[in-house]
């Protein structure tokens, strides 16, 4: 990650954060009344929207139905204005398909799919603005949307990215830090059990450095859990007030 100084001698990053510090997170649940569940999240300048439908009957061929669990369908897209480069295909390209697959693997590990056999759960996520940590923002938004839909889960699934710069593990990478090209990983964690739902690394990293980077991502994911739990509790309180309880 040569060229731009990503970590100062005083231990501060380009945006003024410490190594393990999260960007500011803001989130809302129930943003679309038409969907079974929905949520919007901002992690720094990365903004994502998630919508959930289901569980419902299998759409299309019934041969896709699973006799012992629900089918989880995840689709990812990004708005054409989400980055500085205009995209001709905001969804359906290779990156979008890979992200959809990662999201499906993540939520198959978290949703209690065995409670809804022969049914389907649809999770749609769109990135409105991308500034680093796209996968993590999508997972965190989808977690809130699944909970808003009332679909039982083993636990929250909370995600965060991490990287390695000048011998220091950095949590919650911004676009500038990602674009610098060093080793990065994305982690989705079930914080209560410590179970890893998904772990992806996109560059080589010496095994001596893997543990601190992984721990930085896990610690940040637990911090995300604290924030998401607060959002859920606030949403439940607001819903209770509206229902007159």
C-alpha cells in the first residue's frame, strides 16, 4: 500500500479513525411497508438498502423446493450512481452474481430454514453509494430486514472488513484503503456463538499476520452487533407505541 500514507506515525488513518475504529453507522428498519421486511443502513459513506419477502411458496418450478428447509434466494445490485464510474449493468454482472452467492451462503448459515420447508425467502440488497465495505453493509442491512420480516434466525449476523497496513490491522476499510491494494478480508460473524458465517480474503497474507487481522474484523463485527441490537430495540419500542402496547 505504497504511495498514500494510510496510517500516520500517531496511529491515525486517512479519515481520522484509529486502527480498530468503525465508521459511523446509522440504520432504520421498516422503510418499505409493501415488503415483509426492509432496512436501510449507512456505514460511513457506504449506503445500502435491503428488502425481504417470505417465507412464501416456491416461485417457478416446484422442483426447486427443498423438503426439509426453505430456499434462500439473494440478489445484489448497485445503483448506476453508486460509484464514480457509471455502470452499464447495475445487476446481473459477474460481481453482482458473486455477491449474491456470498449473501446466500451467509444467510443460509443464520436463518432457521428448517422451520419453513418447501418455501422460499427472497433477500434483495441494493447499494446506493459505495465507499468501501460493501459486502459488510449489505449483510448488516439484510440482517435488519430479515428481522423486520419476523423470520427466525440463530443470531444476528454482523459483518465487517479488515486489512493490514504497516504492520497494523485496520478494521472497517474505506474505499481509499481498499483501493490501495493491500491484503483484505471480509468476515460475517454470529456474535453470540462466535460462529463464522463467511470469511473471504482477496490477497495473500502471511500466517503470522492473519490472526490479528481476523481478530480486528471479529472485534469490529461485535461492535456492529451492539449498534444493530440498539436499532432493533428502538424499532420494537416504536412499533409497540404505534400498536398502543
